[in-house]
């Protein structure tokens, strides 16, 4: 019997790619998702359990039925703008929900978790290259909720022997190179899929949020990581966690997943024009509340400890993979 991994948010963008990679690596990914932002069509690589993280009885039942050896916790609300308008939704939907998950898994005797955190926990840091020891100062409730979950995992590591790998993602992009699954949000807020929508006429134009930032061309800078590289890190993190020598008495280990190289919004637009060989209609708008000027990270620690190398995280390749998926597949249910 292959080992099972409970994948919360397995119907979402990153979670579905993780399920594909887990299945290829000899695990059975069990998706637990309430489909509030995920897609049933994206669950293709293992069983699906419809459920909400707030539902303790349902979670307990799923742990009892499947007996997973570990949890990958992707499920989260993740819209920066929405989190500024409705912070309660984020504290309840991210923090309280994660607490229920942690209590349920520990009650079931499952101690290992790989958790998706975010560079949005940093806030503005004056353009420095970020790493695991940079202080956190989130600018929005989304980032604050993720930081709180990081703290929660550390506390349960000390009290109950929970063992967690925390990944702080930078900007995830691209899609499965086989285009079986990809990035599809409703509503879409992310830069690259919005640019592709503008290119193929699904939207009238891409609005640049702010052209007066203190950067070389006035637009924000982000560090883009290919979703396949990101899920590779999860498998390496899982192996590391389940290895014999790590975090035996509980605790957590943090890794930043970035490339060390940032691209401005205008640079991403130029690259998208180049890769698709199509014009991108663009308008310039005001800054979006909650946006940091520059978020770029190194990945020395993930390279050294886990052996992770983001070799697919080249902007043209990420846009090309996203474009292939964009032209062929979309989810409807
Ligand atoms: N942007 C535009 N126009 C758009 C959309 C985005 O100019 O229509 C700009 C943003 O201002 C930002 C950059 O493109 O400078 C990237 O924006 P995204 O919305 O694609 O991603 P974020 O940088 O906002 O990412 C943040 C966190 C992630 C988190 C994500 C959740 O950094 O960790 O929000 O939505 F997962």
C-alpha cells in the first residue's frame, strides 16, 4: 500500500501540481478541499474528500479513513486586496482553520506537515534580498494570517511534537509542462494569467498597478518561481522531514523559495510579448493597497539543506508553460 499524504487545497493551483508530483513519486495524494476557490476538475491524481477545514468532525473522519503519513497544507484564502477589506475572513479562514487542522492531525497521530507560507509576511524591506532571518512585518491581513500560522506550528512543535517544514513562497508562476493542470482563479488577481487574458482578448487590457515606485522603471519587482520547482521543494521537504535525523522531538524548519532575481511588472510584460509573439494591451493605474515595492529572495538554505534548485524558474519558460495551459485548458467545475 502506497503511503498517503493529505493535501489540503489539492484542488487549487499549487496543491493540484503537488498532487501530480506526489503521485509520480509513489504517494497517494488525498485532496481535502471545500472548493471555495479550487476546482473539482483539477483533482486528477488521487481521491477527493470534499470538506472544510473548520469542520473538525469531517477532518477526523478523513484522517481515520485514509491514515495519511503526513499533511501538505496549501488550503488558504490568498487575495491581498480582499484581506484588507475583510480581515476577519482571513483570520477565521486561514488561522482558525489551520488550528483545527493541526488539532485534528495530532489527535490522529500524524505529526508531519509541509506548510505554504508566503513572502507577503515580510512587508516592505527597503529592497534588500530577503532570507530566512529577515524580520517579518506584513502589510496586509493575508500576510499577517500566514505569519500567525507559522508561529502556531512552532508552538505545537514545542508542546506536542508537531514537525513542520515551512516554505515561504515568492511569486509562483507557470503551469504543468504537460498542460494537464494549470493556474485558474476566479476572480483572477495574479499578474501573469491577467497578462495572458489581455493578450487573448478575454480582458480588454492589463492595468499596471502603480508606475511611481522607486524602482528602475517605476513598477513593482517580484521573484517568480516555477510551480513545478515549488512542488519539487515540497517533495524534498517531505523526505527531509520523514528522514531519520530531523526534528525528532518536534519543531519546525523554515525555507525561502525564491530565485534571487526579481522582475518588474514592465519586464514581465515585455517577456510575455516576446514569448507569445502577441501585443499586450496595457493601461496604467494607481498603486494597489498592500503591495510591497520589491520582494526578492535567495534560496541558499533550501539548496544547501534540501538540495533544491529552481532550474525551471526562468521567466520565458514560466510564461511559455502558463501560455500553453491558458490556450488549452480551463476548469469548469
Ligand atoms: N500587478 C499589476 N496588475 C495586475 C495584477 C498585478 O500591476 O493586474 C502587479 C502587482 O502590483 C505586483 C505584481 O504585479 O506588483 C505581482 O502581483 P500578483 O498579484 O501576481 O502577486 P503578489 O505579488 O501580490 O503576490 C502576493 C504574495 C504571494 C501571494 C499572493 C496571493 O506575494 O505570496 O499575493 O495572491 F501568494
